[in-house]
């Protein structure tokens, strides 16, 4: 099922998130029938690529751009090539790009590619089992890994 979007120059509606004049459904509420006094549109297929949503001021409807694949490289290329980004330093990580997008009236379905893996090891009968947390971040073709001792907390 497609995610509902609306052009909304008014206040944020219950069950939604607002990015500039773009409103995005965040609940399972029925958004048909002009909920909140705005016209709702079904968004694009999000399964095959990263999507950018924005308010089209020219016709007061949502607009969308989508990458061909869900890679960080394609997401960063899409963001860095926006007209609003001209003459600005290119983003090199998705989290910074998403923060900028949201602060500038854009919505995106981009999600971090950070994966958390938990290993349980047993070094022998007299040794307490140990846990190793490994955080792997994939950025383009580079993969970095960090291990942390038991009890380490990441925020």
C-alpha cells in the first residue's frame, strides 16, 4: 500500500509528519475524504529505491524523486544534485544528508545501513560466555567495523 502525502501550507495534522508544506501520513488513520482539509495523494513505490518527497509550490501537490537502487551512493548523489544544494559542500554520509533534507522541507524514506550483530561465544567450561557487539556500517564500497566490550552503550 502506498504511503499518503499531501500539500499542506497549514499546521501539522494528527497522525502525520510535516516537512515544510509537505505532510506525510505516519499512522494507519483513514486519509481519504479530505482528512484535515487537504487533498491526499498516494506516494510512489518505495521498495526499489530511496524516495525524496517535497511540496510542489507550482501546483500545490507533492512531488517525488526516486533512485534506481537502494544504495547510499545513489541516495547521496540524488541529494547532492538537488538545485537547493548547488554551491554547497557535498554530503558524504546519509545521516547528514537526511538531517539537511528534513530541515529544508524534504521527506525521505532513506534508512541508515548500520547493522547490529550480536555474537555469543563460549571460551570453555570455566569461562563466562562473552558477548561481542559489532557495528558494521556500509558506505558505498567501504565497510568499517567496530567491536566494543560488554556493557558498552551506543546512542
